[in-house]
C-alpha cells in the first residue's frame, strides 16, 4: 500500500513536466504542419520553370512563430520546421544539398526579421500602432534583402534552375517581402485575437463579414478568372479589389485587412500563373513582378490605415474614459459643493444661534450686574452704614477711662467706612447708575476720574456726541470697551499718559483709546487670543460694530471702536 502511495505521489509531481513536454510537442507539430502547408502553397504559386515562388509562405510563417514565442524557444521551433521542410522538398524532387541550403536561408530570414522587430519594439509586435507598422515594414524589407543574397548564391552554387543570380535574387526578394507583409500580420493578429469578443459579436457584425467574404469571392471570380485577350490590359480590374480591402481595413482592423489581402493575393497570383486576370498580358517574369509590386504597394498603405484607425479608436476611447472620469469628478464636485453649501448654511445658522446666545448672555450678564450692583448699594452698603453708626453709639456709651476699647472701636468704624467706599466703588463698576440715568459721557467722565486717581495715569477725555441721546445698548457696549481698554493700559502699556475720545461720525459713534506706552505685536496678540480682545470684538459685533487696533513695539497703542447708531 505504501509503495502505491509513493508511486502516485511521484506521478503527481511529474504531471507538470509531462504536460509541458506534451505542450511543446504539440506546438512543434503545429509548426511543422503550418510550414508544410505553406511550402505546398508556395510551390503551387511558382512560375515555371523558375525555382522561386511568387509568394513563399514558409519564411513568413517561421517569422510569425518567432515573434509569438520567447527567444529561448526559437531553436526548438526552427528544428521543428526542418522535418516538414525536408518532406515537402523531397516530394518536389529537389536535390538534398539544395534542400539544406534553402532551409538555412529560410531560417536566416526569419531570425533577421524577428531580431530586428524585437530589438526596435522592445515588446510584443502590435499592428495597431503606426510605429510598430514602420518597424515591421523595415524588418519585412531587411530580412528578405539580406537573406536573398545567400539564397541566390545557394541556387547558383547548386546549379539549380536556369535563372541568373540577380533574377533569382529579385524573384526571391519580392516573393518573401510579399509573403511577410501579407501572412505575418494575419498570423500575429489572429493569434492575439480574443475569441470571447467573436462569440459576443452581434449578428449584424457576422452578416457584414459574410458580405465581405462574398464580395471578395465574387471580385476574384470576375477579375482573375477571365482570360485577357492578347494586347489587352483592362486596367479597371486592377482597382476592383481596393474597395473590399478598404472595407476590411476600416471595419475589421488589422486581422480583417490581412485576411482580405491574402485572399486577393492568392486570386491574383493564381490568375497570373494561369494567364488569367489583369496581370497575365505579359511574359511570366513580368507578370510575377507586376503582381508582386501591386500587392506589396497595396499592403503597406493598408497596414498604416488600419494602424491609424486603431490609434484613433484608442484615442477616442481614452477621451471617452477621460470624459467619464471628468463627469464623475464634476458630479462628485457638485455633490461636495451641495454638501458644503448645506454645511455652510448649517454653520451660518449655528453661528447666528451662537451670536444670539452670546447677545442674550451679555444681556443677562448686564442684568445680573445691575441686580448685584443694586443689592450691594441698597442692601449691603446700608447694613455696613448701620454697623458704623452702631459702633459710634457704642463708643459714646463706653467709660472715658477705657482708652484701649475706644481706639479699637475707632478702628472698626474706620474699617466699616472704608468697606462702604469699596462696596460703592464695586457697585459702580458692576453697573454705574450714572450710565443708566445720565448717559455715556458722564459715566465715562466719572470712571476716568476715579481711574486716574487709582492708577496715577493722566487720562485726557474729549466727547463730541451732539445732543441726541445715545441708545442704552450702544452706551453700555462702548462703556465696557472703554473700561477694558483702560484696564489694558494700566496692566500692560506702562504709560503715564492716555487719551479717550468719543465722537459722532455721520451715523456712527466712534470711541478711541490711545496711550504712549511700549506697544506690542498685534498679530501675535490676536493669535494668542486674549479674552479681553475677544470680549470687545463680540460686544461690538452684536451691534454690527467693528474694532481696529494699531500698535507696534515702542510706539504705543490705539484702539478704535465703531458702532452704528441705527441698529
């Protein structure tokens, strides 16, 4: 049992190698069959008694196989073609030396063409690119040109046939160029064709292909099966295949164009060999040359035409894809723009709500300050005053000889009186009654006097507001701005002199607070985000006002606040 398991394991491990060997053997057999059939076709298309065919397919078949296979397998496919070459040549009663020489020249041509194409393209040869078509035409001319010297020399060396060296060279060169230009594109393009695209093609596409094939067969029957009278040329028959070739190139690409061209080539060569068609009016040598030149010159423009059409289709596909991407990008941008608009609207609403809440908070703050100020003034201050009066009465009731007690009572009364002044000052700062009853200008004058006494800073105040009463909201806003600005002067500027001005400019009330202190960097100060500046800006913004601060180190500071009177 263990031996069977081991044997099965060995077989499983050897299966990939066996499959590879079978695949190589099958591909080698296909190469041999293709080469054999191509050689038989070449012999059938030979003008006797010349030893060179008008269209010699084996060399182009080898070239196509080399282009479709990796370099490391070139030797294998060349050897695989040798038995087929030997078989077909022996059946044609060709000497053994000539058989070997022709195989050498055939392989040389295929190797030259494949090497040139691989070197210049650096990739798989494609017939949907004009650059690849240029390179392919160059290789199609260069390989037969160089190998024809060798081939003609072999013919002369073996004394095979009756043609001269240059006649053999010429016939061999044009024969192989024509075969390369017609067969290689056909083999390469159809080998790279995706069969799934053929299965999914519409019935209209198949109908069009059938009509094209039928037209080619009908054209061949009309043009190349009618015998031409001696001395007559009928040049119109030369142009009869062109519409079908253009039809195949435009509608079916490189594969369809090459297939149509090979059909036309076989018809024309077969007709010329048998004295039929437009190429049968002269001597056999001239007939062969005429048909070769015609087909070579017809194949080159067709190759370029199909390549240009494919490049245009590829460019259009790229443009379509780019348009789709652009449309997707535009749609995404529009969706993003709509989302941004919605977000901005929500942000605006949130900002508006925040401003309303902030305004409400400031109103509530002012109301709470007013309440606390009144309680301090009306309740706490009166209680402190009553405490001072009680201390005075208690002092009068004390015996005169108790001096220490009298001194302590005097100290308590003085403390109570000082506490009364402090509560009055605090009440005035929280909500000055003079602001509510007399207006902004008297309130600023009162505060500036006490500020100058406390901080020992000489503050000059000027007011040009006219006779019209300032709204209370505007008054409390500018009053708080002035207090915050003067506190900053006392805390940070180091100045001994300051100025406050209040004036009406058209429908705007402008407050300006300036000092001659050390100044500061405004941008740095704004980035740090001082709470005092934020409070000033928010108060002014609630009344649609604005604030400007100009300062520089060593040049003092000026704050200008503007509030419209018509809010």
